[in-house]
């Protein structure tokens, strides 16, 4: 009786220890992978205020494309352009009269903070004046933002999803 | 008129679903079989009704009733017939109709039987399925109405409404915007219905589980009754996932198949719990263990199914799949919350009744290894869940929005997937109950010998990436173990029954379909792993702007840019197509036609890669969509994807293995009265 009880406890102990080890391993995997791969969302202002402390981190930054600054060499596929600061949260964008208005204001306001982006790859068609750019990459020592390959995402504020009928015929 | 008819049918079905919830509850508590029977018959009616509404919508789509906002947003005059049909699930409102339609089909299939033997479960199966159906119908009726039409208000705005706003006049556009070009692909015809079939079919085992909890049945009857539903749900969910991968590979033009997009993860999560469930129910059937765990798994699977639909349909997370933001988000949240809390409360209430019949003894027994397998699936689930909600949590806690990208998932999941592969190799050789490392070792050493040779051979061949070495070794291990199992079974049959090899193999698998079908599915998984290891570890890419006659090199191939053509296609899109010749060692292998299509109606471009696919590798060429593309300069991006074809081959093997595992066994069917 005594013996079987003890072996029962021992039996359970090894499962509990094994389970805890596995749990610890999974937590370790998640924590270490999160630390190594966290990507910080930032606006241009936030990035500028933190300055060089961000060098080397994975960053995702959004802003308005300044059309005159776009330079592209099709032979080397070198693309550089500036983005101007736009507020990060949706409420502020709504307050500013919607995304298109906010982007327009950002580009036409010369006092806005700007950031130079360098990207190596084909120039996307959507890269135009006043487009919203979301760029993943990292900040260099030189204050220039180097985008990852495939790190350039562009959105034009005209969402065709929400468009209303264009060719309307009245009645049924 | 037709739109009002469709809407009316929907409303009627909604009321009918509510009625059967009430009737089933009354029938259960009053012990009145007449009420239960009424509820059953009401549920039987939902399928023809929702079919009628869905057909109405399909008819409106095909005949171009652009006065309806949904029709306007997903079809246009120049779309071919089959695409107008698939437009049914090309948008938010329509995909909810598809959900309801499949749900009603399954509910009717279940209630088609009278369930004399398990009558006590029936009312609660009806309650769970009716509530789920009513929830989805209510979304269509109150929030995402596919039958809403355009009105012009007195202020001059165009609004979609079911009923006329005051003073508004109806408007009818002559043409629609057309389906999102990305969805005009054969993979897209099947991907959403497959995924939804998988999602919806998991509701059935969940409903039986809840019925078992409410009625206090602690045996494995609910599992046996729904085994086939679970298998079917799992098959379609798996196929839906793989079709989605194939679609991404063919259409999105970034050289990959899986981006750890939140919505992809949303579809993967119920697959993870479903797969864990599929394994752990075997333990309950064989040993009477894991009862509470199985309940928890099916509850989680159901919640994740709804959560998956919610993520795709609410616009909470930005992704390629997300439709524009919608009001249905909070509704989903409330529904998931209520169903999850209620189910878990029920489970806690019955917790003691669901205790294991025997205690687990050995760390090396098959049940212990199954438990380990389940823990690994849960580990992957936690990694995925964490990755999806991490941005929300970090924003709440620190105010700083932080996300984790694909490298997070790869890094955290790779060891877990590796452990799962190792378990796939070890578990089939373990024994139930008492099993020590010695008995397990005796079973393992034979297949371990050829496995041990493989990494040495690979290293000599120049493979020095240790992840690749471990990965391919595990693949080989599973293959050897599985073949060894087949061989062992066939040999013993040959000796005992004196059969020749093919007959012995046929009968072995035929008499043990679940087991040997399962082994084939394991094989298919590691074959897929070959493709995944190949593309994940050895993909190379290069890009260059070329003039006609110039070439670009990658992985021993030379691609020469020969010509460029631009022409309109019958459905209105403008095609820009390049011709490239592929050479290897100076020998011409063939031509590739990377192109991009521009859809003027929607302003959407679509990139179609030129792909040369062999068992060894894929050459994947993208003509980059750029306004100044010409014969003098065109930017190309080239990917070399080693072994990726094995991913698709593995999937075909998977279907075969599934058919072996799930093919009805006639005698057993009669004996157990399964559905």
C-alpha cells in the first residue's frame, strides 16, 4: 500500500516536472523570439525625439511621401525619398479631416519633421506625392532610414472599396 | 423585388432558428418529445431556406443587379460567369451568407436523422447549432446586409440601405466595380469555401460536446458520433490552408506562400487545436483518459473558428485579407465571449465526472507521447496567439505599438515543429500503458540506423546549415519509421496468412484504415516539410533592371529578357507581358512569361510571376509593375525556391492518406451507427 502510494506520487512528480520544463521552454522561446524580433511602430516625430538610441532596432515608421524628393535610378534600383510626419493614431487623423487631408497638410507644411528613406528595389507605382508610406527597416548612424527589401508599403487615401456609384442612372 | 424576397427569406430563417432554440430548451426541460421534434423539423427547414436566399443572391450577382450595393462592389459587366458566382464570397456580406449556408447544410444533415438512440443529446445539439446559425444570420440581417440597395438621399449622398431613407430616391448604376483582381484566381474559387467548410464542420463536434456536458454523459459517445465530422472538418481546413498558400504563391508575387499574416494565423489556430483534438480523442477512446482535455480542445477550436472569422471579417487587424472596417467587430467579440465563458463554465461544472479512468504511468507510453504532442500543438498555438495579440497588448501597457514579424514565428515555432516531427517518428513505435525507455529503444533502433547515416551524407554533400541537417534528418526519421511500420505489418501478415506482398499491404491498410491512413498523413506532412525547409532555408533572390537582350543570373540559371508586349484582354484588363528565356550551362531550358495585369475599372494592378517548376526547384520571375516599363528598361525580381514543389506534392499525398483514414468501414458503421 505504502509502496504503491509512493510510486504514484513519484509517477505524478515526473509528469509535473516534465510539464514544467516544457512550459519553461515554450516561454523561453516566446520571450527570446519577441525580444529579437520586436518591431516598433513610430511616427517621424517619435523617431526624431529618440534619436540615436534607436540605431540598429527593427522599426516600422509611417509618414507622408514628399513628391519632390523622390529620386530613382532604374539601373541601380536605388530609391530615395523623404517622408513628412503625420500623427500616428486614428483619432488624430479623423480630427484632421481624414487621411487625405492629413497627408496633404503634412507635405505642404515646411516646418514638419522629415526623414530620408533609402530603399533598394523597384520603384512602386503608388509612390507618389502625398501617399502614405509604411516602411520597415532600421535607422543608420547617419540619420537616414534604411528600408528592408520588401519593407516598403504604400497606401493611397482613395479607397475604391468605399466608393459610391459613378455611373448612376436614376430610377430602377 | 428579388432582393426583398431574399432578405425576407433570411429574416424568416432567423426566426426559425430562434424558434428551434426555444423549442429545444422547452422540450428538454419539459421532457416533451413533441417540442424537440418541432425544433428538429425547424432546423431541417433552414437548409432549403438559406439555399433559396443564397441562390437569390447568386442570381442577382449573375444578372448584374448593380442597384444592390454588394453586387455593385464585387461584380462588373465584363466579368465571366464563373467569377460572378465566386463573387458570392468575394466580399464581406457575401462571405457571411456562405457561412450561414454551410452551417444550415450541416445542421440539416445532422437533424436529418432522428437520433433515437441518442435522443437526449439532440435538444442541446440543436440549441448550439441554432444559436450559431442565428448569430451569423443576424449579422447578415442587421449589419452586413447583402441585399441592401443604393439610395440617393435628399442631401445628394449615395447610401446603401435595405429600406428607403426618408425622401431618398433609388439609384441604379449601369456597371459595377468588379471583383478585386487578386480574387480572380482559380485558387480563390476554392480557398474560401474549403476554409469555411472546415470552420463550420467543427461546430458539429462542439455541439455534441456541449450536449454531452449538459446532459452529463461522461463517456466517449459524443466523440464516436462526431468522429467523421471532425475528420471532414480537419480535411477541409487543411485543404483551405494549403489552397491559400498556393494562391499566395501564384498571385501575390513575392516569391513565398506564407507570410505569418494575422489572418493566415487566424485560420491556422483552429487547425492547431483541431489537430491536437484529433490525436487526443484516440486516447479517450482507447484508455478513457484526457476527457477534460478533449472538451477543452473542442471548446477552444470552436472559439478559434469564430475568432478566425472575426479577424478576417472585422478589420481589426490590417492584412491582405481584411475588408474595410466594419461594425460587426464588437458583435463577434460579445458572441465569442459569451459562448466561451458558458462552455468553460459547463466544463468546470462537470469537471469531476470527466476524470480519467486510468492513471498515466510511464513517460514513454503512447499516451504520454500523445500528451507531449498535444503540448507541442498548444505551444505553437500560444506562439501564434501571442504574435497576433502582442501589438494590442504592448499598446495597452506601454502606449508604444510594437509588432512581431515572420522571423518571430519562425524562430519560436521551428523547435516546436521539430519536436512534433520527432514525435511523429517515435510515437507510432511506443506501446500503450506500461512502456519503458528500454522497450521503446528496442523498437527504435532499426529505423534509427538509416536515419543516422543521412546527416553524414548531407554534410559530405556540402549541407552545413545545422537547421537543415536537423530538419532533413527528422524528415528521414519519420519516413523510415513509417515505412518500417508498414513493412513490419506486411511481413507478419505474409507469414500468418501466406499472402503475397501487394495483397498483404492492401489488407493491412484496409483493416486498420485509421492507423495506416494516419501514417500516410504523417508521411505527407514530412514531405511538405521538405518543401518548407527548402524554401525557408535556401531561397535566394536577386533583382535587376534589364534592356532587351540583357540577362540576369541566379543559382546557376541565366534568364535573358527577350521582349515585352502590352495588350488589352477581353475582360477589360491591360496585360503587360515580358518573355524571358531560361538557360542553364548555355542550354535553353524554356521560356517564362512574367506579367502584370492592370484593371482600369478598379485601378488595381496584379502581378503574375513566371514560374518554372521542377522537383528540385522553382524559378520564380516577377516583372515589377512600374509605370516606365519598356523594352529598353524593365525591372525584374527573380526568386530561386529550392524543393518548394514538395509542399504541393505532400498535400496531394495528404488527401490520399485522408481518404484511406476516413473511408467508411462498413461493418463498424452498422455496429456503431455512426453519422
